[in-house]
């Protein structure tokens, strides 16, 4: 029997590896006071549940790009050489470019509210 998580989550395949996306409330320590965070070693992505739908989806794509770069080896080769601000700018720019393409056919992960109970 698997242990239930208190937050909505979804397993996703990123470059052949299983990652877990969690949608968590404001103040969750895994968010590190951000809208979204990618925890590379654990292969986990945490997204804030209090964002508007557009911001939530942009943040999700942004964090998924971090995960893809990590799995493809770019995080340690290319992105690690950049300053954090440049790294975030690069990933954010790519996320903005991908948004129109994804908006029309890929967004199945919804922004859950923390007060909703999982069944």
C-alpha cells in the first residue's frame, strides 16, 4: 500500500526519468519562498497553488525546463557556468517562447487549491 501525499501530485516522464510534480500551498518549505522550485536530486518539482492560471502554467513550464536541462546534462555543463540570474533568464525566456505552443494542446495539469481534498 502506498503512502498518500497531502498535496495534489502527478508523475511525469522527463527524458526517461520519473519526476513528481507537487502543487503545494503558500509557506511550504519545499517552495523556498518561490512560485516554483526544482529539486534535482529528488527529481521533484514544487509549484505554488495560489497563482493565477497563466502564472501557474508559465511557472510549471519554467520548472519543467530546469528538469529537462538537468536530465540532458545541460544543467551541469551550460547552466552551471552561468550566474543564477542569467540561468533563470535563459530558462524563463524559453518558457515564454514555448507557452503559445503548449497552451493549445498540452496543459492537463490543473492548479489545485489546497483546501480541496484528494480522493
